[in-house]
C-alpha cells in the first residue's frame, strides 16, 4: 500500500489542495475523509473527499496488473503448464479411450478390446489381417496361425496323358495330411471352403447337405471317393455326395464347419476306385474352370482344394467335463441282464432323442440292445439303438413301417457315446456316434407306441426278453425334443443334466448299490435293476467308472 499512498499524495498536490492526513482509501472507507461523513455536504480544504476516495480505489488496480495477475496465477502455472497441456488430455487419452474393438491404442502398443486398451495385437481373429484364415486371437491377444498347413490342401486326380472322350485313366489314390496347431486341450471349430471339379457319388445313409455328407457308407460302385478324416475327435466326411452314374463332372464351391482337436491330423483321401474317372467336362461337354485355386485352369482331371476360412475355439473341448459332476458308477451287463423303466405316457413322445454311454464287452451273437422300447408282439421297437454283426444300428416304428439304418462299427475297449434323434416334422432320423452324425434316414410320422416298458440292456422279441447287451452302460437319457448337434456334443460331456426342458428321463447310475436307480430328470421314472424288486440273475452289476 505504500505505492498507493505516494500516488494519492501526488494527485492531491497537483490539485493545489492540502493533502491532510494520509489514509488507506479502500472501497467502503471513502465516507471518512478529514472527519467528514458522507452526505453532510461539508468540504475539506476545498476538495471533495468522496471523489478522492473513489479515485484512489480505482487506481488501486495496480497490484493486479503486473505481479499478481500476469505472472503467477493465470499465465504460467495453473493453465498452460501442468493441468491441461501435458498430462490428463494429451498423454493419457490413448490409454483410456477405446471407441471400437480392433482400434490401435496406447500409442500403438495395444488394441481396443471390450472398451479397454489391452496389450496385444488382436481382439478377435478379424484383427489378424484382411484374410485371417486359420488364425485365432488367443486369450493374451496374440494372433496365432493354428490351421497351418491345413490351409490349401489338395486332392489331385489328373488324367493320364493323351486322354480323349469322356473318361480317362488316372492315379488310383492320393492323400494329403496336415496337423492342427493351437493350444493343447483346445478343440477348434474349423470352417473350410471346398472348391474343385468332381464326379458325384452316392453315400448310402449319409447325413447329406448339398455335396457334403457326414458319415454314410461307400456303396461299392466305381465312382471316385473324396473323403476327409479327422483323427480327434474321430470323424469322416465325404465332399462329393450326389448321385452315382452321372457321366459328367460338377463344379464344387461351398463351406462347411467341423471340429478338430489341437494336435489332431486331418487327412484328405481320394480314391479312383477303378483307376479311371470322368474327364473335366460339364453336361454340355465344356471344361470347368475354378478361378482362384492353386492349379492351372481348366484342370485336366479332377481336383478339390480345401482352404481354411475361419478357426474358433469350440465352447466345449473334447476332454471337457461340464455340468453336473463326473461319472462314479455304471451298470454292467453280462449277456443276460436288463434294467426296466415302467411305461408312462411321457416316455412315448412324438419327437425323440435317446442317448447313452457304452463300453463293449464280449457281445454275443445275434443282436445286442443298448436302449429301447418294444412295439407290438413281434420284433419291432418304437425307438432303439443296438449292435449286430459289426454294425451300430438304430431304428423306429414309424407310420411307414419299421425304418432302420446301420454303420460299420469296431468299438474296441473305449467308452463311446451313442445317440439317435427322431424329428416328426421332418420325418427324419439321425444317428450320432461320439458326437458326430454318422447316419440319416427318412421315417414318416407318427411313431407307434403301446404299453411296453422302456428297457436298458435288452429287448423283447416275440414276447420274450432277448437281445442282451454285454458291457457297461451309463448316463442313459430320453428327451421329448430333437437335440441339435451342438447340444448332443455338450450332452456327451455332461454327466448329469438334471431337470432340463424336454428331458423326460435321465439315469446316471450313481447309487453304486441297491435295486433301483433314480431318474435325475425330475420326472420320477425310477429304474429297476432286473425285472422285479427282488434280486435275480436279471440284475446288472454295479461297477465303478
């Protein structure tokens, strides 16, 4: 305030007035100058004290000019240097803001995934390049090519030089194999694109979708076989399904998805059964060209190229156990035993899915029944799964008679999961072995039912118990719905489903002793060992699993 006083003195002197006593003139103090009170009309040495006070207050703006306003509070520290420019906005924004998955963040050291900036190269496989193919994005956000050499595999059956007419001699067989990469213990869903030139072939009882057949049988005619096998989980597919005896070739271009365990072998096999094939000529006699493949076009012969479109981890790995616990006991049948579930209306549904785990012992001659319900007084069944003569079979008593199918089966000593579905709306039966559809056939609705009981490990033939199983059986289920392929794959890895929509009976045989086994579906269909409450030679034995 010393500087302000000097200014006031100077101003008063310049007006020719006696400055009188010097006071601090602040707003609100202007009323007290030379003993005067504001509004009394008095004068002090010819000067207006109020005016002097106002002048002095206005001039007191000097402290705001240089030191306090410009230098310290606003310019240098609070705004420019620290809070706005350097830290919160510029440097940290990439680390905390992720507008969309797959966008680079963190100054290029990470990627946006689920709204957060994570260290790595990918959020999904789509981030692994414009054509991710066999790449997956791992849990630590790394791009890994798990399909490897599976991508681009070829079947090649070239025509021998000098061929003419509609057929030619060719290589008898050809095969190509690749090993699936990825993380041990993970099962991958592999989507492939198949392109090429082939002749069609009929695969009886296969589950056919276009030219793709899951399972089925080779019918013995001389037309070429084009087959994919997967070592784990074990699967067989044919890629040229159609009608044998057509005398021209067809263009292939379609996609399919199948499971492959990390470390499994995928093998392509082609067999020109009689050492000859139809030349590359369509129905008009024109050679077919398939652009974008690895062989020169048009190819002189037949070929199929397999390209990997996408690979994703399957929600249920082959070795997984999900849901309600793990197996503890099973029932063993030695060729003369049976388990009985009393007849009830809900055990005769219009749609059916039946499932069971089995291990094959020393099967007797004739037929050996896993699970089924007799229909009529002869040898028919409303629904059943059985083994006979080196084949796995399933059948239903439909409106168009008893319909059945069979696939070759060499079970060995391993446990196997068996399942059959009947879709009344589609009039179709599908049989599954270890989670893969292996046979399909038509059967007209409705299914036939009577008052027979549901039996496990045996059947009734012409009024007598027969068709006994030999070996353990476990986790038997009956649904009143058609389970999807994905559900059946999950079911075979679930020891106990418990109350589930559509599940009308589930017998997991976990008691380990006693004459009955509970129905864990919640419907109260208890299973009786043997044919009565008493202990007889018809009772299967409890065994640890």
